[in-house]
């Protein structure tokens, strides 16, 4: 008689098919819940970073408008703004209840910029180039297939384009981008891909074959030309700065607002940017004279 209860107890401890299936379903739901939570965390982080970037486009903005701009619910935008406010990156205006950036992001960016040796050393030569050419001049680096503008000297001559420091543009349709691609030791596909490339104007280079042909000509001349490839009416001439870290090429350029740039003017500007790039390279302790490729 004592055997039956022990057998029943043993059977109760052994999960039957229904109980086993239920346990598996529960574990599956728990796994899905964990994945969903991780996905939400990643999404929230991405939304927060996007919000920080988008705030740079507004002097001040309300929660509802910002949420609509970001495509997120209003409570989500509010929570993110409050988090940034607590961290000191934004502040709320007392009267309008709108939010605006503080100088904390500027402080962080300035710390990074202050350690960018290229930018510090290039500024003097960029100013000199602008004076010699009578045109706006820029210095940039190549980041993830884009031109990242580091410093700029404006002139009254160029009013149509406002590519300020911190701006990006596709390397394939800018003079500085093409100059850096031509001087880079890496295979061009590994930097900008096989194409097709962004078409900013009807003059933009969009195919790999066109780009390779263009880069060969740039290597022959020592400078690159943007023939209204980024903005209609704007011509740019650029040269690469050798001696900078191989993983982050750099270039210097001048920009002219013209209906046309004749061959003589192109050659004159080409010599100026090559000389400026060479002086910057000398300052960096680089390869020196870049006229000889």
C-alpha cells in the first residue's frame, strides 16, 4: 500500500507532455521579452542620439514639434529632453517652455577639436590660401566615405554655399573628397563602395568607372576639381595633404562661384592649393613637397 503513493509522487514530479510544452512556451515568451527589451533599449539610445543631432538645427523648440520632427511619441521626446536637461545639455525656457541647447556640447566638441593637430596647424595656411586666391578656403578629412569639414575661411566672393566646420558631403562629388581618394593607399571600393554614388547635381560622378578615370587624372595633375558636382554654380579645386595618418587622409581647397572656370584659372588655383597642402604637410612633419607625385 505504501508503494502507490510513492509512485504517484514520482509521477507528479515528472513533467508530462502538456506541462513540458507549457514550460517551453513560457521560456520562449521570456526569451522574446528579453529580445524586445534589448531592442527597445537600442531604439531609445538611437532616438536620443538623433535628438541631440537634430537639436543643432533649432535655436529653440517645443516638445510637440520636436517629437513630430523626430517621428517619436511626445512622451518619449519629453523623457529624452528631461534626461538631457538633467545632464546639462539642454535647458527649458521659463516663458515659452521650449528647450534649447546649452554650451556643454560645444565644450565637448572643443575638447576634441583642440586635440586635432591637423586643424590647429592648418588654420594659418587656410587663411593664407584664402588671401592669395581671393576665395573661400577649407580643410577637411575623409571619414567613412564622406568629407568632414574641419575649418573654413570665408570671403565675400562665395555666398551661395555654407559648408561650415562639422558639415559632411559625399567624397565622390567634392574636390577635396576626390583628392583624398586619389592619394589614399586603400582600394577606392573599400572606402566609397562600388557605386552608384550620390547624384547631387547633373554633373556628379555616379559610377565606379567614371570615378577611377577621374582619380587617375587627379594623380597626374596633383589636384582635383569639383565641376559643379556638389552644388550648381560652385567650382572647387583641392589638393591632398600628405603626411597625415594613413587611416584619415586630409585635403585643402578653394571654392569659386562661377558659371564657368577656364583652364588657366583652374591651373592657377591648382598650384595654389598644392602649395598650401605642401606647407601644411611640412608643418606636420610630413612628406614635404607634393608637386612631385
